[in-house]
């Protein structure tokens, strides 16, 4: 029985070298993914070999995909051209995602500070002072006023 599994393990590794997707390799060989992961957990050498095979498969697949991308560029496909430029030239790269997330965090902090200030103003100076503050800062106040919660 062990000899049969050894052969299947070798075939899985070969499949992973061609395509790094575990699901696809397992289907081609005729084993369940759970079997593959059980082999990885039970045999550190197999797990390491599988990771190396997946790395080779990723390199091979990446090479294929890049050739298709360049083929699409030569066929004047705009999406491929835009993709290439945005990933290979800083002039065409959109703003990094963290610029937007940092701005959102800053706005949330500002909004939270505004709400705290409004609570203090309401407590210390009363509703009239709070209403005056809100009317003077309409550009900062969104649709819901702290007065709506009272």
C-alpha cells in the first residue's frame, strides 16, 4: 500500500511543478485535498518538496501569464496596456491604497474628536452653545448632529 502512495506523492509533486494549485493537482491524481494535507502534516520532507514544487509551478505559470500579457499588449488591448504601465512605471501607478486608508483613519479620528468636543460643550455650556458651534461648523458636520441623539 505504501508503494502506491509513494507513486501518487511523486505524481502530485510533478503536477505541482506544472501548476501550483493543490486542488487541481489532487483532482488530476485522483486523491482528496485532505489526503494531500495529511501527507504534508505527517511528512516534513514531502511538505518541503511540495512547497518547492509549487514555487516552480508559480514561476512557470507566471512566465506563461506574462507572455499572454505581452501578447495582449501587442494586440492593443487597453486593459493589458494599463496593467503593465501601472505595475512597471511609477508615473502611471495609482495612489497606493494606504494613502486612502490613512486619510479615512484621519477623518474618523477627527469625527470622533468632534463628537467628544460636542459632548463636552453640551455638558459644560448647554445646548445653545452646542447649537451655535454646529451652525458655525456646518462644513465639518455630516448628516447626523450630536443633537439628534438627545
